[in-house]
C-alpha cells in the first residue's frame, strides 16, 4: 500500500458514523445520538405519528444514509 492509500483509508474510517455519534437535531432543537434518531424515526413511521418531528425528517434521512454506508 502506498502512503496515499493509507491516508485515504484513515480518512474514510474517521468519517464513519457510529450509533453513539452525537449531532444537533434541528427539528427537535437538542443534541441526539444516531441511535436515538434511528429509534425515534422507526417509532414515528411504524405508528404513522405525523405530529412527530421525526416524520419524514430530511436531517434524519441524511443521518440514516451515512450510517448505512459506514
């Protein structure tokens, strides 16, 4: 492996999101973990809770996509 390949691997590993990763949730106006975001999204969609901040949340969609890629 070349130095460039090693640096690229390190960068990719650093960008991965874990369930414990925290972020600021704009719709809920507080810090949440990715795990809590996933749980709340599943609950809101399973029970069709349209008044929930997680119902079709675009920020949550981005979080779920990044988590799935990692």
